[in-house]
């Protein structure tokens, strides 16, 4: 059954945030990770192409470019939305990531009518194992980019090597910014050292923006990891 597993990644919206479908064709099921702007149309189309149903929506964090279409999709697909509790304030009002931008301003500036269903929101905790589409996915809390920023790890990924959905914690050659309200550069570095650097070099990293990479490549070349325990050199 492992050979029928798949990961589809595609960029959405004005911020080109990566959305992922992680699933199993044989089971006909998947989980949707970080459905951003335009996901209301793009995600159902991808589900239909693959012939799979969505079992849940996973959010790596609560920034608007990653959760824009989550409320609408949760209702349309009749699924829960999983988000770390430290970012639940962003589910209530994602404009808080930019300061005092309320839901009315979101509609005025972005044309987004934000009316999330609180009953669909479910928390997860650090090191909690989640089961979707026949796969065990471990959530790891990695604060820094936002208070509730998290990553999702498949220790046995789509093949033999682990798979890390890193959100905005780690990019190819870079890391997520921490200058938004409630961001913390010190927490970000501690999260990278605690969660990412202990992983095998062969771990495939699928980020919230940009191309895939590996833990080994970032360990050896990413300047933001230099000096951390477990980094190259």
C-alpha cells in the first residue's frame, strides 16, 4: 500500500504559499495541508483529479497565506481544521498577524469575508501523532515564526526516507521571518536546533514557500543554521 501514497504540492495565491495533498490512492483518502488563497477552487479540483476524499485540513500556522481558504473548504468538505492552540487567535482574526488589522479591514483590503466556524477547529500538541489516510503523522511544535508554528513529520515517508512538511520554519537556503507581531528569532533558532537538526540528512523537506530541499543540504549550506548544535562545521 505504501507505493500508492502520494504528495501533491502546488503554490496558491498572491503570496505563492505551498499547499499540499498527502494521501493514499488505494485508500482513496488524503489530508490537505495549508490551503491558501484560491484553495476553494484549486483543492477540490485536485481532489477530483486524484479521486480521493479529504479527511482533514492541517495548518502549520495561522498566517493568512496558509489558512485563507481553510474555513470555506472545511465547510464544503465537512472536515475539521487542525491548528496548534497557540495560533488559535489567528483563526479568530488572522489580521492580528499584522498588528491591529481586524476582520472588517481584511474584507476592505483583501476582499476576504472572514467567518470561520469555531466548532470545526481542533487543537494538536507537540509530538502528538495524527492518523490520516493510513499514515501516522507527527506534529512538532516549532514556535518562532508564530507562537503556534508547527511542522508535520512522517518518519516513514512516501518511500524509505522521512518527510518533513516544514511550513515557514525552514526553506531552501533560508528560514521564516520573525518580525511579525509575536514572532521570535530566538525561539525560531531553538526550534530548528531541537526539531530539524536531529533528523537524518536524507529527510525530504517540503516548505511553505519555494522548492523542496533536504535536511542534509540545509545542514551543510543554510547560513541561518550555522552555529547551531548539529549543523555542519
